[in-house]
C-alpha cells in the first residue's frame, strides 16, 4: 500500500482531495473486484475503508436522503416494518 502512503493518509488530505479520492476509488471498485489480484483487492479495500471512515469522521451529521434509509426503501417496495 506504499503508493497510497506517498499521497498521504486519509486524515492528512484536505476535504476536496478526500472527495476526489473517494470518487476515484468508488469508480474503480468494480474493475478491481472483477480483475484485480488478491493483493490489489486487499489494498483497494483497505484504502476504501480508510477514506470512507475519514469522511464519516469529518461529516458525522451528513445529509441523508429519505429514500436511502430502511424506512424509505420499505416505502418504495410497500414492505412493512
């Protein structure tokens, strides 16, 4: 995971860079899962976890969309609690 260390840990990134890295890692996740080596997938998973945890640490009260909650999903499908 040395290539990520050179760019800094998630905690060292400024907000804009953190968001850019999150966008990139989410975009490349599927390709890494399907075609990456076990080591590449493990590295990707660790970096994804690090970046997401840092984002959540900085934004614990981030806005949520009602449709992206359990209650909202149940309302979409007509399922009961």
